[in-house]
């Protein structure tokens, strides 16, 4: 069985916070009113920054949602149209490719038969 340490990280953290607060209060050269005003200003600034961050996150989520909607509205139909056009092109070109292949086979056969006739 393992023993838990007497002082854990949490205990050390709390002890450090209390020690820092006591040290700060004892060595502070500002009056109580000045300290309270500084803490109030810091708290208000932090709250304002958090609100700005939340607003920016919300705007980003809206932009991503709008982008997804636009992609669904424009990109999917465009992709489907391109696929249809490619299929139609392949359907039209397939007979021509077969004719070209047949012609090339005929040319190769003729060239091979000429080469064989020259050797004789």
C-alpha cells in the first residue's frame, strides 16, 4: 500500500497563496483604499477582457457557421455540376477514344507488316 504524502500539491498551492497574500499586505506601501481601488480596477479590466474574448469567440462561431452554410449552398451544387459534366464528357469521348485506339492498332499493324516485308 502506498502512503499519501502529508503535503500534496494542493496544500502547497494554498500555503503559497496565503503566504504571498500576507507578504504582499505587510510590505505594501499603498493605503487600504488604494489597494482596494487597484484590485477593483484589475477585476473590472479582467472582466472586460473576458467579455471581449467571449464576444470574439461568438463572432468566430457565427463566421464558421456562415461559411459552412455558404459551402453547403454553393459548393455542393457546383461539385455535383462538375461531376455531371465530367460524366457527360466521358460518355461523349469514349467512342472517339475507341476509334483512335482502333486507328492506332491499324497503323501499328501496318507498320509491323511493312517491317516484316522489308526483312524478306
